[in-house]
């Protein structure tokens, strides 16, 4: 649902629905923290940007059970 930016009330405003914004939103939602997330684009970018996954990224995705899915579609960086 689109919010009226003139009357937006939220505890956390996340600008950008890339991986960082979405992971931050997920972490805040798990703690029931009120948030609003927005992006200047109306749809996800279609340019491929995730061919290689670094160990810290995989550590973040593991609790979300996303590790095996992303590794099926990309490479794991050794370091
Ligand atoms: C061609 C290419 C290949 C890449 N390959 C890899 C790879 O293989 N492995 C890897 O780990 N990383 C790769 N990267 C880096 C990758 O882009 C980042 O790891 C990842 O996308 C960063 O996530 P992010 O959420 O910080 O930013 P982004 O994914 O860039 O998301 C930022 C979001 O913020 C939005 N935004 C920006 N400014 C505003 C604004 N003023 N108002 C509202 N919304 C806004 C944008 O529309 C976008 O949706 C690649 C990058 C490029 C360009």
C-alpha cells in the first residue's frame, strides 16, 4: 500500500529495496519494529548482480533458509 509521504509516521524508514534494505526490513520485522520501506523503482532491477556470494553474505542468508537456493544460481567466493 502506498503511504502519503507528507503524513508518514514510522519508527524506521528504509530507502531502497535492494538486498541490504530487504534484509534490514526482515530483521526489524522479526523484532516487531514499525518500519516503512520504499524504492524509487516500481519493480525489481532485472540487471543480474548476484553471480558470486561471499561468506558473510551466506551467513546472513542462512537463517532465512536462502543459502542453498542462491548457491544453485551462483558461485561461492572462497574468502
Ligand atoms: C553489474 C553488477 C554486478 C554485481 N555482482 C555482484 C556479485 O556477483 N556479488 C555481490 O555480492 N555483489 C555484486 N554486485 C554488487 C551488488 O550490487 C551489491 O552487492 C548489492 O546489490 C548491494 O545491495 P544494496 O541493497 O546495498 O544496493 P542495491 O542493490 O543497489 O539497492 C539499492 C536500492 O535503492 C534504491 N534507491 C537508490 N537511491 C534511491 C533514492 N534516492 N530513493 C529511493 N530509492 C533509491 C535503488 O533503486 C535500489 O533498488 C554487483 C553490482 C553490479 C552493478
